[in-house]
């Protein structure tokens, strides 16, 4: 597993004094948060609290927005991913992402959607690639539904299936961390239940960080929960503690539905 | 029920103040006037096609398919012979050069403006590129004649001819007024069309696709090459076809730069020799045509040009309608 010579072996990622801006608007204020390995960490909070920006800082997607800025550090296995020597492309291969709206590549087949990331790093067509695609789709619990339609476009399947395809696409690269930005917000309850079951399974092999505006979902799938409000981290702890014994009155108000 | 009430309320009012009869007549007039104006576009196209067909009838009757495939062009009375083939080829070759040089430049401009340029540059530069379309073609011709052709001659044609003159398409002694120069000026002239439409197409590629590609570790170049261009390919193809339409029909600048060869000498065997396109042939020769048959020959070349342009534009229309589909979030 993780090299024990680096600090806490159970710590996969760490944000240190992480602040972020869009233009002159500050959306994250000094976030210090630890992400445990092989666990699901949920980020909850009302709309506009900076949840999405936070996880987009964890794989350097934030900087793709033209006016975006950030300061502070994000450690992945005790290495600052914002170090000048670090290539953001390498970070994104280690830290995969699933988006709010399913975004399979419409010009590619289901097969190619999963294989695209591997082809970028030089994988050639063949049995080996077929095997990885199959395993990734199986892992995303989609294989049985699409195994006969691998040549069809990635957008030809239902929304829930598309989201699982996006998960398979992320898994295919064998990342260490998977970030999920409200992965169920565009899906119906049945598709949501499937994704939630999948999230719990994924933590065996990966570290998962999931953003959700749905508190029940956070309590169902996560081991740790962070509550963000107006760009600040209000409370962070074991999910059970946050939901049963919130220390901060603001957290309590939020989880009891007084605002949101 | 609602409409019934309105009827009973409205009818007396309108007839009382305006008179039912006048109101109906006004609507009737307006409706038909607009219909006539709209129909005139169609009528003009049909009249053009009709005039070109009847006008070219004498030469087509006399030479048959030889008018299209023949290479000779002799207007001397009694020994007349007209063949349009060198000019059809000249049109295709110059347009081909225009696409070969102009499309990569245009795509580069479009990609830079959408994917890379800072916001402060994007709008002014995009506007300047579109302004290139406002420059009259005779200005391009003048600039080409007095400035650009010498650049091409000294820095492109002579070096290529020195080292690659053994390749047939680069043979001959270049002197600047030739198919290559005409093709290069056309390349510049199609840039505003191709670049601005490609820019729209690339802007219409949803950001979620770029993000998905970045999230699996694609570099900027890979995102553009494998995702953006692939998603926008039908729209970009439509842009290229529209550029081709402009290159095929462009007259003035080409007539000033192509060297105006006629007859078999106009066959485009080398890029570095004078040639002729259909449009430049008509512009250069039409006024001096004397015999009925010679006039008919020019009209016949015009007919071929019209048919080629129509084919290209119908193709473009078919493809450009797909851009709107892409904008709606659906691909192909």
C-alpha cells in the first residue's frame, strides 16, 4: 500500500491553507482537510459554498477556468501537486474525476470512452486493452448492460448508464483517488441507488471524495464528512459524528434542514 | 370560448373605426408584396440559369462535350474552337492551393482565439480577422500585383524551383504571375470565412467534453486534436466548403495575378506557369468577344462555373445545418 516513511500512511490527500478565487471573488478560504486512504469523504454544504471548487482543486481542474486562481498546498502522498515541477496531466492521471452531468464523449464508442485515457498514454489495440476495458466496465457494474453494444456511441445509453460509463472511464486509468462532483444530481432514484452502491464498493481499491448536496446520500455512502459554508470549512469528522453529534451549531442547523 | 368573446368584442370595433374592407385589403397587399419579394430571389436564380443555358446553347450545339473537355480556345472567325477544360482545371487547382494553405491557417486562428487567447485579445483579433472579408477583392489584386507576388517569387517560388524544379508541378521558370500566386491570394481571401465559422464551431463544443478529456490526463494539444476538432468536424468541414465556394468564384484578384494564359497553354501542368480560372477567363475576355459564338463560349464557361458553385453551396448548406445541431447539443 502506501509507503510508511511518509507521515500518516492512512492519509491520501491533504489540503493546506487552500484558498481559491474566480477573478476577485474568493470562493475558498484557508481550507485544511485530510482525505483518508480507502475511505469515502463527503463534502456537503449549500449551493455556492465552494464544494465543487474544492474538489476541482484536488486534481488541478480549477486552474482550467481562465480567471481562476488558488493559493496554499494540496498534498497527494505528501507531495504538493501544485509544485512547479509537477505536471498537471500526471496529477489528473492519478486523481480521476466524475462530473455532475454525465459527460461521455459523444464522438467515441462506449469502448473508446473507456479506452481513451489509456490510448493517450500509448496503449495499443489488442487483448490487453480489451481486458482492461472489460474489467473497468465490470467494476463500474455496467458490463452486463453494454457488452453487446460496445461499438455504439457513448451517448446512446441512459443517463445513469452514462454516469457509470464515466466512472469506468476514470477507473480504467487505475487512479489512486476518484473525485465525484455531485455524480447523482442528474439521475433518477434507481440510477442514484446504483451509483451509491458503487461508491461504497470503490473504496476497497480507491480513495473517494464525493461532493453532494444530498445529506442522506452523504450519510449513506461516506466515512468522513466535511461541511463547507461560504467557502470555509465549518466542521470535519467521522460521518456518524457529524450527523449525530455536530459540534458546530451551524452544522446542526444545516443537517436539520434549517437552511440550505 | 375565449376566442368567441374576442370576436364579438373586436369585430364591431374594427369595422367601426377602420372599416373591415380596408383592413382586409391592407393585410392582403402586404402579404402578397412580401411573398413577391421572397419569390424574387428564386426567380433571379432561375432567370440566371435560363439565360446562361440559352446563351451557351450555340457553343454546346456546335462542340458538344468537346466544349467541356476541349483545350483549344480560338476566337478567330472561321477557325473558331472553344474548350473550357483548362479553366475548369485552373479553377480546381487554384482553389485547391487556397484550401491547402488557407484552411490550416484559418484553423490555427480559430483554435488560438477560442482555446488559447486571453479574453482581451479574443474579441479584437476575431473582429480584425472578420474585417479581412471587408477588403475589396481588387485591393487584394493590387497588393498581390505590386507587393505580394515579389515576396512569393523571391522567397518561395525561386527556392522551390531551384531545389525541386525536377518535380513536374514545380517545373518552368517562375516569374510571379501564375497559378501558385493566384492560389496564395485566394488562401488569404478565404481565411475570414473559414476562420470565423470554425471559431463559432469550436466555441460551440461543450466545455464538459473538454473537462472530461482533461480529467483522464489529456494535454491541451490532445484535447484540441482528439476531442474539440473531432466534435466539431462536420461544422469545420462546412466552413471549408464555404471557403471553397468563395475561392471558386473569386474573380478580380485572380484575374490580376494568374497570368491569363488561354488555350492548351492554360492547362495547369505546373504551379509556376501562367494559368486561367473560369472566372478570370470571363473577366479578361468577355468585353472583347466579337462573334456570337465567342460570346456564347464565355456564357457557357459561366454556366459551368454556376453549376460548380451551386454544387458547392448546396453541399455547404447541408453541412452547415449540422452546426446548429451541434449547438443544440446533438452530434450527427
